[in-house]
């Protein structure tokens, strides 16, 4: 088994169900892309992750991949992917730039500030992925951008407690002010549950969930009919994450650990239901 396949399966990501519907060469490439995203994210999130030094090391490895001279096992798999598929180097540069923001930025004043972060760490991944999936209509790039935003905002709503433990808050400060919620209130709620919780926190989190829903809808509207089948994997990702978002909302947006997750069986069922919807509109 390749190193990227091992990393992908070990992660337990919801995306693995989407990757399984791909033919082998595309699956190998998407595994390499996903694994790259994981290792650079680990540089800034995990103890001993090397921080800036790790980001520079992987940026250099990307350059070597495009030159056909990778030095790591994952780099060799990534080099094969960028040789087979027209993935822009800027996608990898944006992903690294987004992860670099996590080293220095702990708060986001506005949604526009947060949007830049999401475009880098999520939409750039989507733009790379659709080159692997294959597409005909340029509007599919807009689909990838919107879906990336939807997925990342869902992650933010889910991971408030995880991020709080790292002294990070991705909920825009302008949104907190709009609902009269303080940073301290969010961090207190993430550390220890209180019931009833201040209604303003519930309203804030419902607002953020609605923002994710709006981007899911935007993505759905942006996907050209000609590329629907090619985007089956992306549509499975979206369907799993939309179900996750609704499960979070059903549980009233819990802020404490463990974070809300869907069972493997449920994710597999969602993937199976998505296939006939994408192929035959059922």
C-alpha cells in the first residue's frame, strides 16, 4: 500500500468514501493530494510538527515534484499526480499559505478575512481535486470554490472546542459582536457545558451553520450539468458534510469535546444514496 493510501485511511476522513468511487489512477492522485494536505496541516497543528520549517520543507518538495525530482515517498506519489493531471502549482502554494496563517493568526475580525483563509485551505484543494476528477465547463471551478467554503465553514462550526484548545477562534469577531457574544463566553462554553446555554451563543452558531448551507446551495447551483457525473466524488463529500452539518444542528451545535461525527455506516449509506442522485437525478 502506498504511503498516501496509508495516511488517508489512517486519518479516518469522511472523504475516503468519496475517493473509493474513483478509478485507480485518479484514486492514487487524490490520495497523494489529500496526504499532502494532511502533512502540511500537521506541521502547524501537531506537537513536533515543525511549524514554519515544515511548511518550507514541503514547499521545496512541491517544487521538486514539478521538476520531476522529489526526495520523499509522498513526494514521488505527488510528482506522479502532477505529471498525470494539470494541477496548478499555485494550488499547493495556497494550501501552504493557508496553513501558515494558523501559525500567526488566532482571530478573524470579519468574514472576508476568514474567507481568504478558507479559500486557501479548502477551495484551493477543491480546485486541485477537480483537475484530477476531470471537467469540461469552466464554471465547475466556481463549484469547487463554493463547495470548499461550505466544507471549511462546517469544520469551523464542528471544531470550536478543538480550536479553542489551541487558542484559536475562527468564528468572525464581527459575528460575535452582532449577537452580543464575547470571546470569553465562547471559550468558557467550549471548556465546560452549561445548560441552558446563553441564547446568544445558540443564535450565533445557527447563523454560522446557515452560512455553510448558503455555500452548499451556491455550489449546487454552480455545478454545470455536463460535469455532474465527473464530480461524483465531490458530490459525495458535499452530501456527507451536509449531513454532518444537520446532525450538528440537530444536537444544538455542541461546543464541547468530543466533536460530532457520523458513523462509518451512515457515511457509507450517504455515499450510496448520492450515486443515483448524481447519475440519474433520483
